[in-house]
């Protein structure tokens, strides 16, 4: 499973990328706004910090505007993946980008039918929003399973990118459901390392080791 960071915070990205466990990054207009920086500047910096795919979202709602913006974003760095919304216009643009060899992450997916359309349009990634569905009282993880089954039924190459992740349990459940990737807020990514029993067990190991008076090197 590929693990992406859902962030535009380049300081935190640098810190977590140093673990070697960050496979890519996703951004969206809200995260760009939070950065307080020009979009092309922050996307270029993020692309320099990770080798993997970096999703950069178009802001236009019309096909021509999406195509113009997406081509500009794709030109920022080789690892940019253009993000387009799951709308009629977004999928028309996705098909054109695919013809041009530009990878697209189709975002704001909330039904399996939408995911089917995105795969048919040639999306490289589909982003079902688990947390927002759960917030809405729907079954976010169930959507991942539905999309996995449909994509496997028809051998679609589109990768399922579990998004709107709220906690480590979402990451585990998405992996069990067969998502290809998960995009994770930095605070949740940092929580993936942690368990109270790990901390307690390590404390005990260190205490017992200290009593030996030994050193390994
Ligand atoms: O960036 C895509 C998605 O992960 C954002 O979800 O619900 O945390 O805004 P959310």
C-alpha cells in the first residue's frame, strides 16, 4: 500500500519524508489556502521533497479552464499528478489529460458509480473521501470495498487512493479493503507509529538492559 501525506506543510513533509515511508503527497485548494503561499511555488517545493506522485488540483470548473490549468501544473515537475473533481467536466478533462499522458487523480468521489465513471475516463487515481462519508452518516469504508470489487471485475488500472482519513484505523481498514494508496494528514501519519504497549514495553526493555551494565558497541 502506498502512503501519501495530505499536506502543504513542507517543514512537516521534510520531517516525515526522512522516515523513507512517504510515497507521495496530495494537496487540495483548502490546503493550498492554508499554506498562504503561491500554489506553483509550494507544489514545486513539495515535488522536490518527494520522488513519488504529488497531486495538484485545478480550480477551474469548465473543461477548457481545467485543461489549461492542468497542463500548467503538470509542467511544474515530472511527478505532478493533476487533480480534477468528479464532475462531468472533470471527467471530460481527465480523458483528454490521459490522451496527453498526464496522470489524473479524480477527487471528491462519494459513490461507486462515480468511481466507475472515473476509471472509464482513464483516471490514474480515484479519491473516495472516507471521513466525509462517515461524517455524513454513510459507510466510507464500504465504498472502498465496492470500488475494489468493481475495479477488479473489469481489470481497471485506476488506483484507489483512500482519502479524507481521520485516524490510524482508517488506514488499516482501507488496506484490508484493498485500497492501493491512502493519503494521510500528518498528525494521523505520526500516530501510525504509536501504541501505548509499544512505549511501555520499550521502557521496560531499556530499564532491564540498563541493569546489565552492558553496552553493545
Ligand atoms: O485532500 C483530499 C482529502 O484527503 C481531504 O479530505 O476531509 O480531510 O478535507 P478532508
